[in-house]
């Protein structure tokens, strides 16, 4: 099932090119609020029969006619894996970008995760807004996003499989360091609009095993990144297990699993497109921030 948040925090199921509004099945306390999708995820098993009936009884609207929000507008946590592809470590260690340690010591193997601000999330209908920072560059990082379905802690990689609700496309937009400005990782990746996600969540039963998904990224018509999740240093379920020993995972939490090699700059006027096999694609324009 493909689930989207749209138009005032309503929830829809995508069937073909039509979006079917299922918001009425959600607990009235959370309906049409930023927590609507989180509520649906938490109660999904119980609500599934009602969801199926509403989809079959409705006609739907064209997905192009709605404003797509981030699929989970208000997660408790947005986890992210640093340096989780070996070739990305190699390219950053040998790059001209200075002022940061891109060695294996800073990889997901050793550091585990960092947190991005939930307020940096945007949906597929929004734009990446670059702040006016002269002399600094902004890079694209396409990532597989995992959406948590159950409250859990102290997981093993095996038991972590049971807490995955679904998957989505995510862009981890990054302000790169300079030789004079040593910005901390969380701030560099948490500017408003720096976490585009979507266009929807694909439930885990439709994706299957996430260990061999193809990730591609284009800037305008130029293919810049192409890799497979088979190349992850720390796999999806290992990442979740590791995080669950630090913080309790909650329904709707998001885990961005890391970017492959090929990161590069984006500027106002560009369009960034991410595609992940068995999940979908998302295109987001880049503009200059006006505030």
C-alpha cells in the first residue's frame, strides 16, 4: 500500500494515479492534524479492513491535483546514518572539501547515528530553499528512508524486522564545511526544507527485503548517483537495532540510511530527482530562500 499525507494533513492511498482519501478512519483526536499519519501507522493493523473498504468505495482524485506533504509530517525522531557506503567514505576522504573528518572512524559502523530536526522535513510539492551563505556549498544526498511502525527498544537485527512499517525516498541536503567555519553535522543538515521526503510511504509488505534496492539521483537531466542498498556498510535492520538501544523507537519515526558516492552541489534553479526501485521517485525544485 502507498500512503500519502496531503492538503491539510489528510491521508490518502495511492491506487494507480489516483489518491483515495481515507482520513475518516483515523482517530478523531488526530484527524487533519500533523499527527494523523503517526496515528494511522500506530493503529494500521486494526484499521486495515476499514482502509480497504474506503478505497474500494471511493473514486479518488488525480495525485497531481493535491499538495503533497512529507508522508510523516511530525515524527518524534529523524535518525540518520553517517557515512554508510564505503565508496562515499573514500570520495569524501579524498575530496577538496576541508574542515571535516570523513574517515571510517566517523562512519555508521562506529558512530551509529545522528539526528536531523523534524522541522526540516518537506513533501514532494515543496522546494528546497537554500539560505544566503556566501562561499558555502550545498550538496544532494539521496537515501532510503525507513518508517517505524511500532514502539520498540533493545532490538536485535532480527527482531528489528518486525518494527518496520514501510519505506520512502529521502533527500538529506547538506551544507558543506569550509576551511574557516566548523559547522556541526546536525545544524548543517537541519536547515528548514533540508529533508525532502516522499512522495509516499510504501508499506514493507510491498517492498520486501530492503537489501538490494537501486538508488538513483539526477540533478536536472544529469545522473549523478547510482548505487544499491546491497552496498550499505551497516544494514537497515542493524541500524534500527543499534538506535533502539539509545532511544525508544516510536511509530512514525524515520531512519535515513545513508547516501552512496557521487554527492555534489546544487544551486537555485536546479531540480533534484531521486528514484528508488520498488518505492518510487520524487522531484524537488531548488530555490533561493527569501528570508
